[in-house]
């Protein structure tokens, strides 16, 4: 396993993939997805970082599935890391989580709605891990300069930015691909979140979505020079406990990633 600085230099040079199930539903499911996506990535020569969340803290409903929590979630992610020799990316929601998550994860991800939270960004930066900041649905790409500066001025320049769509009125996301162009001007790797960009927020206790659009979004992002792709993958999205309406099945993912 390469160290964090070497991983970041590698990610700066070419196409890479962050992929896995939205939330850690079970150890068996996580291991299955990691195994299958790793095989696909290796066959295509793609740098692969495994993604899943130990806690989905921003769900619509109090009764929504959130994940196994910090301790159990990190245990499972560490098993994935060791068994498959994969780097790990996962979300943090509170500054107090940064230090313990950094003991396992190679990349700390800042959720879109929290990308302006100063204490969260500073705590993440101080771990010296790679920080992936997701662009808020209400921000212009050029305004992501300020979250990056909070991390950089806290002593960490290993930054990535992720485009995940912009709110158009109520309940609809659109992708403005000029946002990718604008964020690339900061000099950091820029990622296209292919699956969350197909979401339909609100409209009930869970967000809707249409993964049919995912290949079109991914190919358009590739055309404007995105550096990496974020794709949530599940063996059977119709049975997923979180974000099933916009995740890709493993077979759909396989078809898409070959084209990309």
C-alpha cells in the first residue's frame, strides 16, 4: 500500500475511481462490492479507492438507515483496506471524528452540505490526509476557493473537489459542466459524482433519483477533463438501505466504466 503523499501524487496524474455502496449495510455486502469492483478496475488499469459511509448523518427521516456507526464501520473499512489492499475514502460529519477516521481512511470526505463548516475542514486538514470536499448544491464552483483555502491555510494542500450537481428550483439537481472547468483552475483534482447527480432531493421520506442518466453525466464530465469519478455501486440497488434510487448495479457499473 502506497503512503498518503504518493497516493495523492498518483491521483493528480490521471483517471481514478471512488466507488462502493452508499452506506455500510453489512460486512458481507461491503466485501462483495470491494472484491468485484477491484477486479473490474484492475482489468482496466484504473486506480481504485473504496468508498462507503459508516454513518449517513444527513438523512431526510429520523427512521432512515444510517449505517453501523463509527466503531463498527471503521472495523469493516479497515478489513477492506487490509484484505484487498485498497485505499479508503469515507465521510466525516463532525470535527471530533476526523482523528479516529484518519487512522483507517486515506481520504476524508466532506459532505456537500457541510463544505463551508470551518471547524470540520480544519480538523480534517490537521490529519494530513487527502481531503475530498464535495461542492454544495447551492454553491458556484468558483466559490469552492474558500473551502480549499481553509484546508490549505490549516497546513494541508492535499485537496480534491467533487461536483455533485446544483439545485434547480425544488427537488431537482442539474449538472453545469462549466463548474468542473472553473474548479480545475484551482489546480486540484476534480471528481464527478456520477450517481448523486441523478438524485431528486425531497419529495418524501427518501430522496428519489434516476440512474438512467448516470452514463450521460459521466461521459460529459470526461469530455470536459474531469480527473476522477465517484460512483456508488450495489449488487441490487432496489434492495439497498440508502440511496438505492440512484446507485448503479455492479453490471451497469461494469458497462459504464469500460466506456469511460
